[in-house]
C-alpha cells in the first residue's frame, strides 16, 4: 500500500509528465524547424523564384501565391461570415430556420478539409468553370473558413451590451443603423481577432488546395487570379515528398517550413495584439 | 384639470413575455407638459409599460402585445407607422447611462446625423442640448473627450442631452437615477423640472421621495395592474386603496 | 435620407443578412448533395456490397477493385493509435493546467497549446518524415519509419490541442462547491481530482475525446506524408498504411473526370464524411449533456 501522500505526489508527477510531454512536442517542432531552417534562410530565399529544377533559389512565387489566396479567402469569407453572424445574433429568433443554420455551421466546422477540397473541385473548378486557379483555391479556403468566422464574430457581437443597441434605437436609428454605427464598431476588435486567426489557419491549409489550383512550379511570380499558383504549404509538401532529389532539397524544405511557421506566428501575434490592445482600452 | 391635453394613452393594453402576463388590461393617460411617475414594487410592470410606448419590445422575441397605445390620436402599433419616427418623437433615457463609445460631441451628433438634420445646424443644436441638460459648463472645452470618461451623473445628463437634441415630444425615463449618487440625482431632478415646460415626461422610479419631488401625477402599479392614479400630492397624502397605502408607507416593495 | 428610404435600407439589409444564413445551409447541403450524387453514380457501376466488403483497393489495376475496407481499417488503426497517445496526455495536461498550474504557469501553458494548434498540418507531416520517421526506424530496425505508428504520433500531436482545450474547459466548469465538499471530508487535491472533479467533468471530457477523434479521422496532410501510403490491407502499427484522406489526396489529382475511379473517390469521401460526422455528433451530444447537467 502506498500512502495517501505518496499517491498524491505520484499523481501530480504523472500529470506534470503529461504536460511536459505536450510541451516537449511543441519544443521539438519549433527547435527542429528553427535550427535546421535558419541556415538556409536568406533574403535571396524569400525574394527570388526557384531555379534549376527547384534544387536552388527561393520561394517568392509561393509566398505571393499564399498571400493572394489568403486575400481571396478574406474577401469572400469575411463579409459572408460577418453578415451571417449578424443575422444570427441580431435578427434571428429561436426558430427552426435559425437552428438549422447553427446546426449547419457546427457540421461545417467538422467537415474534413480534404472534403472541402473535393467540393471546391466540383463547385468552383468544374461547376463554375473557374479552372484550377488562385480564385478557385481562395474560394475553397473561404468556405472552409466560414464556420470559424461566423462563430468568432457572433461571440464578439454577443459581448456588445444590449444597452448600446437600445441607445441607438431609442434615438430613432433603424436596426441596421444601430448595427452599422454602434454594434459593429464595438465588436470590431473581437471580429478582427477571429478573422486573423482564421486566416492564419487557412494560409497553412494544404488539402483544400491540392486539386483546386496549387502547382509544383510556375514560371515567374504571376499574380493572375485565373492561373495556377504556388503556395507555401503545398511547396513544403512537394519538396518533402515528391521532388526527385529529396535529400538534396531538404534544407530548402526546412527553410520553407520555417517561413510558413513565421507567417503563421506573425498572424497569431497580430491577433493577440489586437485582443490585448482592446482589453487595455476598456 | 379638465382642460389638460392627453399626450399619451393606452387602451386595454395587455402584454405577455412568453406565457407570463406582465401587463393586464392597462388603461392609462399621460398629460401634456406634465411629469408622470410610475411607481410600484419590482416586477410590477412599470418599466415594461414605459418601454412599450417607444416600441422597445419589438426586438424581444417572445413579447406579445394586445390593445392599443396612442400618441395623441396616432396608433403607435399601426402597421403602416414608422417605428423610427415613433422613437424619434418619443425619446428614452435608460436606467444605466449608455453613452456610445464616441466623443461627447458625437454622442449627441449621432441622432442628428441619422435623422438628417442639416450639417450646418448641428453644432448649435449640440450646444443647446448640452445647455438644456445642465452639462455645457462642465464639458464645453472638451467636446472631443470620450463620453465614457465622464462621471456617471454626467453620462446620464449626456444621455438626456442626446435625447432632447432630437426635440422629442415625450421623454421616457427608466429609473434614470438608480445608479447615481445623491448629488447627481438632485441635478437630474432639477433638470427634469426645467424640461417639463417643453416635454411630456414619464418617469419610472423606485424612489418614492423622488416621485414626490419631481412628478405632477403618479400611477401606482402592482403585479401588472394599475392600482391607483392621481395627482402626486393626492396619491401620497390621501391614498384611496389599502395596497397603495401599504406601498407608500414602506410595508413592502 | 428620409425615413422611408432609411427603413427601406433596413429591410434590404435584413434580407441580405438572412440570405447569408440560407447560403450557409446551402454550402452544407451542397457538400452533402455532391457526395450523395457521385456516390450514387459510383454505385451504378460498382455494387455497394463489393465496395463495403472488398478487401482490396486497386482502382488502376487491370482488374479494378474498389474495396474500402483496407482504407477504413487504416484510418481506424491510425486514429486508435493517435488516441492511445493523445487521450492520456490530453486529459493529464488539461487536469494539470486547471488544477495544479499557478497563474504564471497557466499563462505559459495555454498559449503553448494554442501555438501547437496553430502549426500547419503540413509542417507536422514534414517533421514526421525528417524526425519521427528516422526515430522509429532507428528504434525498430526497419528501413524507414513511414508507417501507421508514425501517422498515429503525428495525429496525436494534431488532436492534442483540441482535447486539452475542451477537456480543460470541462474540468474548469465543475462547480467549486464539488471540490469544497471533497476537501471538507478530508480528501487531498489528487483524490478530489480523481474521485470528484474528473467524474463530474466526464461528459465534457468524452466530448473532447470525440472531437479529437473527428479531427484525427479527417486529417489529411500528416498521414499522407508520414504513413508510407502502401495500398494494402494493414497488418499493424509497424506497417505502412493508407487512410481514406490520403487516398483521396493521392488519386484525385490524377484521375480523369467522371470515370468510375473518380466517382469512387467521392464514395470514400462520403464514408469519411459519415465517420467524422458520427464522431462530431457524439461529441456534441456529450457537450450538451454536460451543459444541461451543470446548468441545473
């Protein structure tokens, strides 16, 4: 028999070990990517295109492609998602219609990203004849982002006190005016935080762009929306699994992974900054 | 007494929140350029009645209204009526001061802007409204300061200024002093006195001394019914009903 | 603008907002229809029985076979492996964060978990190739470490943030009075955690696990990169496997439009959809149960 005290200590120790392991996972991911990616990272790497069958050169077209798709994602998903959240939080009563919308959102957030890829292929690439392109891929990622944007926006709207709405309505504002002039500005920091976090997730997604427009290699840094494009996550996937000289390009793969990580971290920090700054203003 | 003009009235007004019958067959009338106080214990329906005049229940999902409400002869719940116009004519001051997170100037300017008051007139109206609300002297040099930095009493006077700037006919006040200290409360009561020349005021209050200080008429409500209504002095000095007597003497509530 | 125009605007925008709500329903409906439509097209050519019971997935062989079993077993195997790792680690970490960690440690651990959640799956898959794979190879003496175990480790990393976050919320939501009652009868912190707090939070913790399972089943890039993708009936954790998601990712890029093979990929996607849906619905069920239980 172990004593009560020893048992408690052992329990604490096991939990500590679990937590330590999770931190170890994160630590090893960061440490490996940073130590091995850093040496291959240079200004040239992020400011030029790949050369000599991708065994040398940089990843500028992939950066441009990722930025472009993310912009399309934002242009599509942010207004769409914010409008839907406004409907749910400001207008919808508890009807079967609003419950159906909420159930759809919950389900959409659980749909695997590869299925979004298939849907993008069927709807945008083939159905709407947009072809494999920046546009198709951006819209596909937009659909994927939609449930997150709606959920975070609705949460931000919910935090705006009812008295703000009443104040505007009491002065003779229409409901739309009270939302536009009072509710949305008050919820803006919360909405922005959610949007930036969602976009950082979209920027790192690979599966949805596999069949909707990502390409292994394009010449130049074409910014055309109806063309195939290179993207950071897809580039990393290709360099690490499909390249004919995998061992030779490994440093490039590491550097690509590090750039991708830096982009994601920067976006996340932006979101935290918005949240932090807003808290201090209250 | 008889030549009083009735500004606001209800006819067999019933209101439910879900299955809860909150207002029971209310027939009330509010005279022009008078201050009418609605008193009664919590949950008696006085705030609910107040908020039904400017149709604040429109957005409450399970609120249901039967009966009529009139602004003079205008049916406030008529299908073809403009709710925004109703709310412009019947202004409201809320229990907790709720200035917009904008500057002092913009708080008042907002109502002018959406109601399409010409740009050139706005500055004067803002100044006037602040003077009418006894706030001008305190804030005239810092109109661009965020309204949320004002004290609670100042915020509430700003909310009154915001309302009077639109020249409503009626001002509804929902326990406007319940969150304020005694000095701020007195300032607002003074203000109410000075406003009644121009406006018809309905004020909900918990505070019976306040009702006696500010109002001309008083309506006592209990559990969704109007128990008694009379001139304020009359109601407090010579209540006709036992319930009223018990309430004003502090036996419950 | 006069009132009439303003109220017209109000009505128009209300309609616009409502329309976006309908469109959201349409998106889910569209995904559902796409899967059903193409699956039906597939079943016209291949019998559902062969599809569900077939033990071979070989669409491009001379005798094309469309048995989904090896893919489902692969997905299940990798998911089970991932959960064996992620459930104890996730619950342990959640319990540590909410019951033992001080404020400062919490302020470090919570962002760390969020950071882990933010790392793109493709980067984790990459580390499966360059770190976990060689590690497994060295430990087991195999030529390479691209197998089910590798996939399970990576999926565990992917599912951990979900499990930790939701389980921690559940543990936090247990009313303080429960704990106080336990301390009151002389239990220490560990006994309170094991005998009072965790049982009270159980529905929420199960929800966390189910949502983690949903996450793991649907994850594509990590398994695509790290499990070796041999399309054969899986034999165990040290063998290469190929999940449903990886199969779609590999084959969809090359298959001609509207062939049997094309439809077949939608059919396995439909199965994938149902599997994640089941996991997520189960998760939601337990979340609701937890809420109801503690709302009282």
